[in-house]
C-alpha cells in the first residue's frame, strides 16, 4: 500500500511539473521541423558555396579577361560603332595578351614575313614538279 501511495504521489508531482505533456505526434512534428530546418540550412549552404565558386570564376575571368572574351567584346564593340568586327576582335584579343605573348606574336609575324619569299619559291617548285610529273605521265600513255 505504501508503494502504491508513493507511486501515485510521484505521478501527481510529474503532472504538476509537466502540465502539458507532448504527445508522440507532437514530438514527431517537432522532430520533422528540426529535420526540415537542418536540410534547408545545408541545402542553402551548398547552394551558397556553388554560387561563391561561380562568382570566383567570374571574377577570375573578369580579372584576366581571356582572349576569347576580349575578342568577342572587341568585335561587338567595333560592330556597334560601324567598323569591321574582325579587326575589332583581333584588337580585343591582342589587348588581352600578356606582354610575353605579344612579343611571341610579333616574332612569329616577323618570321612569317621573312620566310614568305622562301615559301613562295618552294610552292612554285612544287607546282613545277607536279606539272613535269603530269606531262611525263601523259606522254607515256
């Protein structure tokens, strides 16, 4: 009997200490809310990380410019001004080059100009050889 009275007193004190006990459904709802909040937080965190990576790449492209981007912008700018877009693209691409790349381009152009006569002579020799070969082949038939 004493145990029953003690047990009843304990239940009564618990009821006084916790006047509104949560039902399992309420606990489930609260847990689902916490889970949803955590999932949203992580999803937004991942999305924010991806946006930051993309922004970093765009900043890098804007800082370096890039040949293709500058050529495109130079061509569009020249086209809007009524000039030749090809020359605008070339100017835009050259403007985006580093000094070393510009020096290499100049060396290549000078070398091409110096070797142009040699290239023309070699091309003429090849054409003469093809013409002689065709004549010999036609004569042997």
